[in-house]
């Protein structure tokens, strides 16, 4: 039996989430270097966010992820991954994350789950697809109320 020199998806994801925590602790977008996260992502990685979200769309490559994190930092004052569960691992991993976040524009706090499918090839993340339980609740929390007359 030979050992593979390529890390499995759970090892890659555990390392990435630890690096993300370090990145955020170092000031996050605009302050910390994306280089903390870069080794975990393929150069042509794709992140697909629900179009309805303030950071919706497809973000490509390291430059795209850097812009994504900057946009997330503009939307959320805090975004804490309270609990994570690896539901499946393999080339496509499934991760359930409980999030507690505070919107920067409104100060509203929200607790919500995100289920992500994450593809890992050759020891790097190549694709991330997060699924949100209620995108409207996120949009509502992030949008300032319209003034009333």
C-alpha cells in the first residue's frame, strides 16, 4: 500500500478554515494578505454565490477571491463560523456551517446555516458552491430600511 502525497479533502478544508481564521484575525480583507489562503485554492478556483446576495455572482481565481473577501468585509461587520460539520469528504466535500453575523450597514445580527459543496483536486480547492437556507433574510439584514414619511 502506498501513501498519496496529495492531501485529502478534509485535510485541505481543515487547513483552509484555520488559515481563514488566521486571515480574519490579522485584520481580514484590506489588512491581511490573501497569501495566507492562497495555498489552499487552485489558481482557477471558482466560487459561486447566490445571485440575490450582496456578494452574489461567480468569483474566479485568487484575484476573484481577494475581491470576494473585500466585498464580504464591506457587507458584514462580523461573520463567525460558530460550528462546522463535515458531512461528506472525497473529491466533493459537503460542509454544514452555522454562521452568526452582523451586517455592517444595519447592525442587525443573524444566525443562519450554509451548506457548501467544495471540490478538491490535487490538494487544492477548485470550486465552492454555498447554499443558503434563506437568502431573503440575509438581504433584509444587510439592507438599511427605507425612510418613512
